[in-house]
C-alpha cells in the first residue's frame, strides 16, 4: 500500500502457479490414522465439499502484493490449460510477463484435503512446473528484490544462483519443496539468500538437515522469519529475536495460502523499507485476512480497512502506531 512518498522497487516471485482442488473432511485425521499402523496406511476420507481455485506460491504471493498496492512479477512455467488463470491474473492486476506456457504439459495441480483442526494432506502434480529452470532471472528488468518459493527443484537452484550472481537480494522460502533438498543444498541456498522464511515444522527440518541454530543462520542472512500459525511468528536477526503475535482473526474459514499471504506482507515491508516489527504485523494481518476466506485468492480489503485493523493489532500488541506505506 504505497502512500506515494516513494516508488517501491520491483519484486520477482519465482515459484509455482497451480490449480488447487480443495476438499474439506468433516472430521479429524487423528481419529482415523493409527500411529502404530502408519507403516501400512490405507485410509479414505469422504469430502462432501470440493472446489477448484487458482493457486501456487508465485500466484498467491503476487495476488496478495497487488492487494497491498505493490506489483509482484510471478516467474513460473504453466501448461496448456492456463487460459482461465491468465485471465484472472489480468483482472487482479498481476502481470504475466514472465509466465511461460509449456504446451506439452498441464499446469501444476494440488489436491488438498483439510480436516476440522486445519491439518492438511496434499497431493501435488508438478506438470509444467518441472520446466521452471527454463526461466531466467535476467529476463526480468529492474528487479530490486526476489523470492525463491516452492517450484521445480532445478528451477529453485538456478534461480537462487541467478539472483546471487546479479546481486539481487532474495528471500529463500523452500516451503513444501523442502524435502527435495539435503543439508548441503540448504547451506548453499542460505549462503546465497538475504532472508530465510519457514514455518515452525520446516524450521525443525532445516535444523535437522544442517545442524544450525537460529543464531548460526542469521550470521549468514539478514533475518530468519519463522511462523507458528496461531502462535504468531518470530523474526530472528543479529540483534536478537522479535516475537510478532498473530493478528486477531474474525473467523477461521480456510488456512490454505496463509503462508503465501504472510510472505507478501514480508515483501511489502522490504520493498518499502519498513522496520521488522511493522513488517511482521503487516505480514501477520495478511495471513489473518486470508484465513477468513475460502481459497487462496478470494479475499479483498480496502486500504482504510487494512490500516484500521493493523493499527488495532499493533496497539493490542503494544507495538505503537503502524508505519504502513
């Protein structure tokens, strides 16, 4: 949400674009998965509610940035079925300049089942995403900040290398792509990145694979941001750890895409040079607004409404007035 004081830079969002098929299981997975039988798992979940949404990390982050008044350029590979999504991007004010169509493939597709505790089980078909390495960071002009979000393995590796070679600071956000990488891979990504963001489960995996503490990570990057769902998030910097409480949520409707909304808030703060506390609260509120709507790109808000909620959330947290730009 630019105030017009200064024009923010351009953000290049390297990541997936996908169709999400979202299903709701009217019970809890824990009631149907026996821990001592996990080695011979065979379960079926009845999902009376089903819908198809536009998704993928790059698309979701770019959509949320547009809501904040910024322009994020998704860089992704998509399939021959991408037409409806392309039209949606146009309607939403998201540029598709760096979205490459692979006619021999289908667009990546996620099949997500959510239970009553907001746990999720996801099956993912990568489709055209497997060709993400064909895109080149250098094809995007005047980029001041980037993010390497979940994408094809080779694409994530190359785009991190290309950002680093071009001296463009970027966020490393492995997300659900984390299992593709070993400890040495992660060490290389962190060495190239300016910032790292993970949820708490992903952070535990990174710790296991690298043996690093938060302090050891922030000796290599400017900040490590770890989200904890309803428990808020933590921003680790060389100055110490800053706890950001979760923004108040009016109704928990659908958690899918909350992490991407949060990351858009981070990018907004970085683009506009905001301090970490303000940036964290903006990111937290973006996640809260997302969880109040079904799907990953159906929520909207006005600048006035966002500022009102942000001011209230920061006041409740004792963080003082907001610095939204």
